[in-house]
C-alpha cells in the first residue's frame, strides 16, 4: 500500500493532465496501481482487521466488580485471584485494562478544623535566600506565628534557629499580639522536642518546658508527616516567601525586621480569604491570656555564653568584647532594643550597640587595660611580703645587777 505522500503525488500528476501510462513510467508503479489510486480522487482507507479475542475477556466483568465493589485495584492481586478462576494470561493485559478504569488518585478528604478564639497559635520556621553585596547567596531563617482564629501574622528573621532564637522570637510574638494563646502547635522541631519518651509523650527541651510553664502555654505537636495539621502557619510561611520576600531590599537584619512588622500590620488589614474578615478585627475577639510580667520573660531573652581567652562573647554571629579579666568566665547575654548587654554575677559588665555584620567583632573601650602589667594572668600572681623586724630595747647591765641585789635582800 502506498503512503499518503506518494498517493498525493500520483493525484497531482493526474491533475496536471498526464496519462496513466506516462505516470506509471515516471513513478515506476504498475498501471493498475496508478489507476487504483487516482480513480476515486482520495486515499484508500485500509480495511479494519477483526479484533482478536483476549484471554482476559471472560474475566473483565469480574475485574469490574472487584474495582467497584471491593476497591481492589492491585493488578498482581487480581492476577492471583484470576488464576484460581482459570485465567492463563499474564499481568500486562490486566494492567492495560485496569489503567483506563482506575479512578484518579485524590488526596484524602479532611475536615477543616476551625480554632476557637484564643485557643491556638501555630508556629514554624522557614528558610529564605538572599544575595549579599558581593553577589553571594546565603540562607536566612524566618520565624512565623499565626493566631488560629484571627489569622493574624507575626514574622521575625534571625541569624540562626536555635532554642534561644526561638524563645526570643516567641516572646516578641506574644508582645506583638498583646497576649498568650492557650495552645502552641508546632512540628517536631529539634530545638523544642529532644525526642519521645517510652510512653510516647514528647521529651521537651528543658528550657522550652520552663518557658511554657512560665507563660501558661500548653505545647502540642502535630502528627508526623501531616503538615496540614498546622496548615495555617504552613501557608503563612509560604505567604511570606511569595509576597514579602521577593525583591526585598534592606540594610541589616534590624531594618529587615522593622519592615517585616510593618508588613504584618498591613496584611492583617486585608480581608482574609478563608474567614472573610480582617485579622485586625478578629484579633479583638481572641481573648488571649495576659502577658507575664517583664521580669518573668527576661530570663528567656538571656543566653549563657563563655568568654573566650581573648575577651569576646559570641552572640547572633557577632563577637562582643568584655574586659579581659572575665576571660574563661560564664556570662549572660541579652538583647535589649538595639543594644546587647553582657552580665556577670548580677552586674552588667558591657553594653554594646547591636551589630548586623555577620562574623563581625565589636571591641569594648579599655578591653585590654592592665593586661600587659598583669602579663595576661586572670588572677593575682602568688606574692610574699617582706616586713621590718621588731627592734628590742637595750638596757645597761648595771640595771640588772641592781635588781638582783634588791631581790636577794
């Protein structure tokens, strides 16, 4: 049988007025062949072959019943059952038949859980990428908290996502919202959950457990591999990445967080797609627990650090100086506003303006004063003292002779 292009060529030659004999001579086809393809003016269609029967035909109704009534969709399981019924074919034709009838995969339907006012906040970390002035790409953690009822949002960028950064962000979040939710829902983040106990209860980080008890918070974990359990904050993290982050410019992390808070206040005034209300209006009905006193929160804003031998303390990726005599000592570091305070045994020993330069070093005025004279010693050198010997009064010997005579009398 000639292909479509060859048939069209024959018909074109016929249209040009050429005879059958001439077309046959030029193309090399037999006259009868040329005559057959140009006679009707269209390409002949091949006759359909009769479909051969399949070994699966007697069992197709049974397969349909298995899929519809029993929910059986596994072809290997069908093969085993069909062999018991006398089937002698293979699994491939079963797969070909089932493929067109298999229902499309769909995620399991879930019931939307709506939290009551003040009941729950969801918390998570996200990772954003930024390019520095030299064109190098870095990663930056972002802390996100969403109030379950109001859908109000809090965002803070940090330099690391350790437990101290988590607690600091959490304190800033509840201060931003003006109260404490009853329940905090999070995933199994390692900074908060150290593992699971034998009775399958969470083994909380002791510092976090102390924090939760201090503010009256009940922490809960979402189910493993079920991120939709905390879907509100999952969408919140993605919303930050898709809406706040692209094209964002900032001078330092403090400037970035000021922009983030302003953006949170702005988006809280929009109509939320799920609730149909503004988060800034719904937050009035949250009925959050009152904030603890600043003294109770302050200890969770402090980080214990060891002073290096050259007199520096590492905090948020920056080294801050203290007097060299505190080298090797344990100190407490905390951020207060835009400043960093360093305390030792209840005394503030250094105050620095917070630096935004990652890996930077901030010296303390007079940091090494007296170091040369002390030859680097962190405690007084062993020292002995020379004193003047006491002087004994000298008396003439005649005086002692006179006293002896008096005694003898």
